């Protein structure tokens, strides 16, 4: 599933390719990805421009002037900007046609992505009960989000109402760097460990953004290349183990991340 670094990559791609062009029409290939009435989507988008974009967690909100187009990418979402002379990208669900003869395709191969319209960025965040953005949040915001939390740390990092943007893969890397077992309770951490966790959230996400979410390019000293059975810890060479929590499988080193 695209996590914060991948969605930030999509944001920068959209900003570089698709801003300030008049949207002359849209083609809805499969309306199952719409969380908004198709006619209202057309009315909101056609003859407008993508003026700017905001990413919050795993959501991309594109400013249309009076409204925002909401893009959520599910497990296999993507964007492709292409010339009208070229073939439509495979698995395109909605295509925005611009007045410069180029198009932006919203792609969702496994149909988990969603498009919607909202009048207010802040109202959307409130409606979805999203916590502070994991990459933009301050240390004070992070500590504030921890108030009265007693969940195990892996589940908490995946809880979008706690902080928005972290998914299964990056949470494993964050916990590995912080030497935290995924089952440890968040309220058992002292202030120094909380601050270390915060720093590693920022650094892991920053690195992911720099890599444009391409996990295949990660060097061997990260946990990410070793997130599979019969792999070994890049630090101590112990065998990597996994744990199933709330339907998600996380990987960790039982030696470096002792409970």
C-alpha cells in the first residue's frame, strides 16, 4: 500500500506535470473508485484547474479553487501524465483531460483507491479523524498525540488517528531503528525513548521520500530488504521473526528489539 513517502512522490509528480492547466473533460472508466456522485465530480472539476496540492498522511488533496479533489491510492494506486497520442495506461480508472493535449490518469489496479470531493481541507481531516501528519508534525504534536495512549507501539504507529501516513513497512523500519519490540506498550517508554522514536519517524520517512518510495533501492543495513522469512538481521545476523498484529504482519529482530 502506498504510504506517506509514496504519496509525497505522487504529490510532487502531480505538481510538476499537472498544475495550472484547464481540465476540459474527464473520463470515468470505472465509477467504483468514486466516493462522490459522478455528475458532481464532473461539475467540480471541468473548466477548473489543479491550483496546488496538499498531502496529509496517505491522502492527496488537490486544490480546485473552491473545492478539493481527494485522492487516496489504496494498495496499488498511481498517477501517470501522458500525451493524448499515447495509449491509456493500464488499470486507469479516471482520466483528466487538459487543454494542452495531455492527460492525467488515476490508476488503481486492485480497486482499493478512491476519489472524492470536499469543500474544506480541515473538515476532511476532521471527518476522517486523522492525526497530525507523521512527516510534518512537531515533537510537541507527537507528544500530545501520545497523551493517555496505552496501545502497543506497532498498532499505534499504524493508527491513522494517532499520526497519519505510516503503514506496515515503514513502521517496521522505524521500530528497528529505535530498537523497540513491536509488542511493547507505548506508555512504558521514557521521554528519551519517545524523542528517539519521533526522530526515527522523521528520518525514515525523509529517506523514503528521497528514494521516491522505491523499496528495491534500499541498502542492506536497513531492515526493509530483510522483511521476509529466513532472512537475517543486518546488524546482529540473528534470524528475522514476524508477528501478526491486528491483521498485519510485522518483521523484527528478536535480539536487537528485545521486549
